[in-house]
C-alpha cells in the first residue's frame, strides 16, 4: 500500500482532529506509565505544566478515539523519542496511521 501523498487539507484535519488526543495519550503515558513528573513532561513536550495537568485529567484533548495497533506503536515511539531527545517521529507517521484506519 502506498502512503498517502501529502495534502495540506489532510494534514490540517490530522492536526485539528487527531493530534490533541494523541498528545493527551503521550502525556498520559509519560506520567502514568513512565512515572515522570508533570513538570518534567512539560519540559519534554514544550508545554506549560498547566497544559500537562489538563491533558492528564483529560480536560484537554479528550475525544476517546480508538487507537489502532499501528498508532499505538507510533505513540510509544513518540513517547520514547521525547524522553531520549530523538526527533524522528513526524506528523507524517501519525497521518499514515490515521489515514490507514479511516480507509
């Protein structure tokens, strides 16, 4: 299967509709599964501690989306990448997973 070609409208939809929930999941995993402090997570993600608190409490980014196996793997990769300072996970990786799920 060929990956979707880049299309600004698809990227815009991913950023608006999916990225907040995925970001909430990354934050939650860093705090609950990895045991990092909210302040530490804020630093890794470039967020304020208040934003992290809202993600953890699901006041922000909560839409209860279904996470496919592929997307779960990307979320895990993103979580570890942030902790390790690795910037190889891209919005295109997320887009491919979401696009595949919606076909």
